């Protein structure tokens, strides 16, 4: 599990008030009980945590791994090493 995936999993666990061990990369956000507002809260938290800006047209995510992949892509794009 990547560091980004671990952090995203923890953000989701905190939001849902569940044990982080219940959050798997393949977990579907809707099946975890997240609605669209919860999803946007996680996106905003990821923006703050990773100092990134998620463009509105890139919010096409279904799983926890999708969120981590999007964050990794935006980190690389917005903060190249």
C-alpha cells in the first residue's frame, strides 16, 4: 500500500468513523456508505493534505484506489520533483 493510499484510507476511515482496516483499495465509495457530499469532503481533505487542487472535470472516482491514483497524479503534476 502506497503512502498516498494509506493517507486516503485514513481520511475515509475518519470521515466514516470506522477502523481503517475495513477500508480496502478496491472498496467502492458508495458501498462504504459515502454519498456525494462525503466524497467531496474527502476530495477537499485530500487537497488540504497534499496541497493539490482537484479540477472539477477530474472528479470521476469510484474506489479508494481511484482517489489515491488521482491524488498521486495531481501531486506529480502540481509538485514535480
